[in-house]
C-alpha cells in the first residue's frame, strides 16, 4: 500500500468504479462520496453526501493523498433548458462546495483533480489542440467546461495542488460511450458517422486511472492537463478499427441527417458524435507519462480480449 487515502467525489459512476478498483490495491482506504449508500467492498467504502451542503463527509478529505471530483449529470441527453441547468448545477455546485471544504482543512488533500472534458476545445479538423496552443470553443458544452474550471481554480487552496484533467472519450466495456458504439457496430451500423472526418480523442480506462497516480508524483504539474491518448483518429478510421478488432464484417454509415433524427428519438445531441475533438496530451507527453495504450488498434484489441 503506497497511499493512505483516496477520495472520489461523485464516484458511483463508471469512471469512479474504474478509479476505485485501480486504487484499492494501492491505498489503505478508498472513499466514495455519493448520494446512495453502498456496502463496503474491501477497503472501498461509501460516505453519503448530497453535493450541495456541508456535513460530516468533510472529515473524509482530511489527510487524503488525492481528491478526484467526478460530479456531473450525464451530458448524453437533450439540451433542453431544464437539462442545461441541471448539467451546470451538477458540476459547479459540488466543485464550489469541495473548494470550501478543502480550504478550511488543517490537513487537506495533497492533490485535487477535477475531471473535466476535452470538449472545451473548438471543433478542429485543421490542427490539433493542446494545453498551450489550443483554442477554447463555443456553444453550451464548452460554456459548461469553462464555468466548471473557473469555479475550480478560483478557490484559494494554498496547500492543495489543483489539476483540471480534460478527459477524452474513455474506452472501457463497463460504461461510457464505448459500449454504445460497439452495440451499433454489432447491429450493422458501425460505419462512419456524418462525413467521418471528425477526430476522436480517446483514452483507455487504465490510462485514465494510471495518469492520476502519475500526476500525484509530478509535484510541479498543475493547471489544465489533457487526458487523451497521443493517437487521435478520424471517426471513419476509429469505426473501421473497431469493426476489425471485433471481427464485424461490415458497417453501414450514418449520415448527419439520420443522426439528427436518431438523436431526437433517443433524447440526445448529435454534437456528442459529430464534433471533431482533435486534442493532444502535450503536457503528459512532455512530462514523460508512459502510456499503457497509445495506439487505437492496440486499445481496442485489449478491450476485446478482456471481454472474451
């Protein structure tokens, strides 16, 4: 056991599960702050909080090596005014609350990572976007990310280093976007989406967890950091590699007009598929982070092997 305590705020979702499992063998205690109670699982325990009000949960942050904030309503929904308000509140309010709690602790977490999103950058088909030269985009999803990071960084936490981890699409079988893409492919709809020229910036779930531990050891690193693999690929290439990995013989394309109809039927937004996220992990690469999965085909093959 290398660490004393890891705290995952809003950690009952897919990525929270990945992180909890990763740290369960590396820390004496993994604490998940969540609205619903769960029975302890080894050294993983759940502590109740509502994400809105102070309470006894604050004591769990004391002495933590790492706090990771994963709070936020799923953006895979229609952007109605009601949903927009919920998406913003579910990120901004818990982040501000955690900031208030951390600021007043005698022994606050050494590092606080806020898992935000690589979608903060503009739609990019002309050049890659990194932490130094990337351009912030426009639109609702970008506004959410911007406000989220503003609230995160504006809290004065002199004894806690802070990183906004701009996460790409996490590839893993148990949750996130990947199972939906795989199901489409298995149903014969695994061709390009839209014109297929939009970039997909992804990260394998094991790198999504491992990079947080690596960042704990890089005490000079703070601020925004892109958590994506160094090989973003175009949608048409990604879907082709997905079909090859799972030995799916063909995939019908989904033109933009069809995606618009489908999005309305299932209550989501085509932006999640059609926006080109050409993002590079410059700071991780410059710092020498050893990616476990840097190539798309390798990552997809690993997922297939795990499932089998």
